[in-house]
């Protein structure tokens, strides 16, 4: 079961330790390259790589309303690029622990039915 460890700093919930364990319906590790490519009139191609990031696209299984506040605390505490630890050792291709940050505007909270919620987010390895 994947887990997250973070330092609670915003929207604090009483009695939380800054860790979440969850069941993932999707947990994909994808390398993303950022750069540019230019082809001259002669046909020569110049490629410039600015950086290569490893992104995790994670969807959490539906949960009940009592856990929603914990997920909101996680998102608020890590929304400004604060680091957190993502443990994906139980997932094929996962790592023991990766230090990550949330991708800006990459956290989504959605309602499923009357009392169930789920979240999706993108984490970038630091």
C-alpha cells in the first residue's frame, strides 16, 4: 500500500502525524522531458534538453468524508513546492521512498456519489 509522509503546516487537522496510507487505482511513473528541437533549412536538427523529470500520476481509491480533511491538509501543506516522501515499494516499478513535490495545479479532489470522495495528483521526484 503506497504511503505519503509530509510536514503538516496548513489547514491542520487535530491528531494528524503527517502521514497518509492509501490504495491507489492508478500509480504511473512517467519520465517527462522539457526542451526544444529546431530543424534548419539544411535538414540538420538541433535538440536542446532543459531537464528530465520523473512524474507520478496517482489516483486514490474512493474514501469516505472523514478522510477528506486529511487529504486537504496534505494538499495545503505541499501546495507551494514543499517536499514530501512517497513510498511506492508495493507497486511494480516503484521505489522504496522518493522525495517528491506536488506539480502546481496537479491536485484534484472529486466527489463520487453522496458520501465518497477521491483525489488524483501528480508528484514530481526531486
